[in-house]
């Protein structure tokens, strides 16, 4: 079970990631956004197979 500190740290990391994605979208950097999302999706799928 994650501690409160670990949970908040994970949330901060998620916040940073979402801000980066949002900035890519705002700046119309669709190719970079797509690449980042595909990488993240691949990582999640690989983790689920373990």
C-alpha cells in the first residue's frame, strides 16, 4: 500500500505529465503529442502483460 507521501509524489508526476501534454496540444504540436501518447500507451500495455 503506498504511503501518503508516495501517493502525493505520484500525483505530482501525473500533474507534470498532463501539463506537458496540454502544452503540446495548445501549441498545436500534434505529432509530438501523438508520439508521447503512443509511448505511454505502449508502456502501460507492457506493464499489464507482466
